[in-house]
C-alpha cells in the first residue's frame, strides 16, 4: 500500500513508519521539524528510516492548507496514519496558539485531504488526556470526556469530534487511538523517562510533581506500534449495535471508532523512579513539588474494546521497557558525543 505518515520524525511516527516499511509498504512521511525539542534527535530518527525501503520524506507543516491539498492530490494515498501534533500538556498553557495551529487546523487539512481523495482509512492519535477530570478507573471509551483540564486535551477531544463528523457526512472511515504515556527508545525529551534519565546521569535533581503521588499507565512504544498497525489493517466500520437513544461515545452508525491504547497497569511515580534508578545504577536526588496545572492524579486504560477489535492489548512490563530505553539512551548519546569530538 501507499501510505502517508504525518509526524514521521516524531517518537511514535518514526517507529510506526519503520514497521510499515519492514513489511513492504510504501511510505511518504511528512514533518515540519519544529524546535519544540531537539531537532537533531528528529533528524536522527529520519536517518533510521532512510534506506529501509520505499520511504520518502517531505518537510511540510500539516497546517499549511495549500501544501497539504497538493500533497494529497499528487500522491494518491490509500491510507493515512496521522501522528503529527503539537505535544505536551504543560506547554499548552504557555503557547495555546501552537495547539490551535497544528492540532486543529492541521487535523482539518488531513481530514479534507482524506475526503477529497477518498482515502480508505484514517488512523489518528488521540490521547488519554481527553479523560480530564474523570476519577473512575480504569478509563473506558464509553466514559464521558467533556471535562478536559488542558488545552492539549481539548484539541484531542476536538479531533475525535471532527473525525466523527467526517465519518458521518462523507463515510470516511476513521479510528482514533487514545495513547497512554508512551515511552521507549527514541522517546521525547520533554517526557519523564528522558528528563529523569538525563538529570540522574548528570547528577542533577529531578522535579517530582504532586510530591510523587501520581500514577501513570506507562505504555511501551513497541506495543503502541503493534496496536497502530493492527488497527490500520482493520478499517473502521459502523457499529451494528449502536443506538442513537443511548449513544456510545466510542462507536457510531458511521464508520468511526475510538480505542484506548494503554498497558492497563498504572504505576506510582515513585515506583517508576525506583525502576529507573535500578536500571541506571544511581539514586536520584528528588525535588518534591506541587502538582502542575493540567496534570491529572492517575491514568489507567481499559483496553477490552481494543482487544476485541484487533486481538491485542499492550502488556510489556515496565522494568523491561525502561531497561530498553536506558540502553538506547546510553548508546545514542555516547555515539553523539564521539561524533562531536571527531
């Protein structure tokens, strides 16, 4: 198949494109390579994709309407995996316009491209953050998600609403995936595994928000990629049991689906830090701080719907995933140090 992967220089985007290429798909990847975090890391991810198969990279911003329309018209994509977004809960409090630009305008451009060119299936990244102030665990797709607590979460909820509208009006099959705290090799520098690892190895204290009383459903990236590929291969379809008098938010009489992608095993933040300390062989100096605006106390995914749909749910133990991340981190930054010295 000829596929489009947006956000291909991102953490999940690189891994997804890599799997598509390994199984023989033709992939066009786009990314605007913004400087929200280290652009060198993004370019290193792209270097991993070069030469792996039928891959072509185009530097392009999904919010660029004419460029996106031209891309869809000229390429003839059969299916689209949309992973480009302005990420980060806390950053959305500082720079809200970046989220409107990428996550709203960009998503509408993707939807329009898929509609105009009759794409077979759009799979897109949503987020566990849509559950907002919900306190009932585990989070299930049938739960109400009308109370987001960050602008980032609000844009992801808006993406799901926009996708349903296009599925209803134009019969465009769409599937949204609510990712839960994804981590692993090539991870984002603004997330806890990366931030904590760097600080611990450099002998700096780590900032532990909410005094360490948060719990997160850490989900290993390989499990996320497996879910993305399996969902990609099963095109969304109307739910024959859908009832308009008692609507399920995750299904529809349109070809529309939403699924949680999480590990189902929330871990206390202090236990996560302990696992990281064990893998690094060092004890972290912890600076306990109050909770940050937009943070939620706990996340946990109910993945029973995903398992029924594709016969798979994430299950990589945290210790295994953190060990692989630490191994990658040591290798990557040792290589970069040697290269810069040479």
